[in-house]
C-alpha cells in the first residue's frame, strides 16, 4: 500500500464525511485516471476506509466491463488504433448497475478472467450498500456520479510503476496507445470535484462547488 496514496485517501474520506451525509442516501463516487495513475489502489483504499467506518461500500472496476477480454481487445486495437477509446467499454452497463445500486437491487455483472482471456459472471447484491465506487479510465464520462475524483499522473509519469506491476501486455506500440488514451482521459479532469496529483496530494477540482 502506497503511504502517500493512503494519506490522500484518508483526507478524501474526511472531506466526504464533512460534505455528504454518508450512509443516509446512496452515494456514487467515480475515480478516474490513466493507466498506472493509482486509481485502482485509491478506489480500493477508499472502499476499505469507508467500510472501516461502518459504511457499507461496493466497488466496480471498469476493466470488468470491456466488450472484449484483454488479449482479444489488444489484437482488435492493433487492427486499427481508432478502436482505442471509451467505445471499448460497456459504459451503458455500468450506468445500469449504478442505477441498480441506488435501488438496492441485485445484478449479474461481468468479471474478467485474465488467465483464460474471458469474462465470467457474478451476482452483485446492492441491498444495504450505502456507497458505490466506480473506478476506471473513462468513468468520469458517466452521468449520475455524486463525487468525481481524478488522478493527474500521466502514463509518462507512471512508466516504472506500470512495469513493476507486470500486468499489462507490453510492446513498443503501447506507448502510442497510451498517448491516444491520454488525449481521451485528460479532459475528464474538468469534471472532477477532487484531484489527486502526481505526488498523491489531494486538492479541490474544477467541478467542486463551494
């Protein structure tokens, strides 16, 4: 666990407690950023911190909602780099599952199986869940978020971090793909209520009211 990331998340939790009636009404938090920016770690730490406060929290990972599984999607991108973008993701299904969360409903959700390069299915029951965190590269494009968080580190800033996690397919064209993604992801910063910068410091974002 990155202690700087953890400190930013702790500060974010304190701000959320101050500004929102956590637990009284369903709250959807979006966490977006580029590959390797720390969004998955931040989202998981945020879920853990809220749960520790007795606030039932669920987490949705955008990676589970791609139309094609990872290796198939990579091959599809190589056919035409114009395929890179939010159209690769079932954002409409994420929106449906956000609505189901607000109703306290149960859904059947995809789960990526990396070794088998396929999607499995799991049942997600949102009854009693008070906060839903949605994380991924394009999630601040979604409507219906109550709180939007954007991590500002770019793919150039996080090259060593991405190499260390050794999860992604890597070859020279990846730099081109990440540059395309950067141009698509960066504008989401303007929709953020909160920003976490490259050093994991928290500050108010352009969309913050008050």
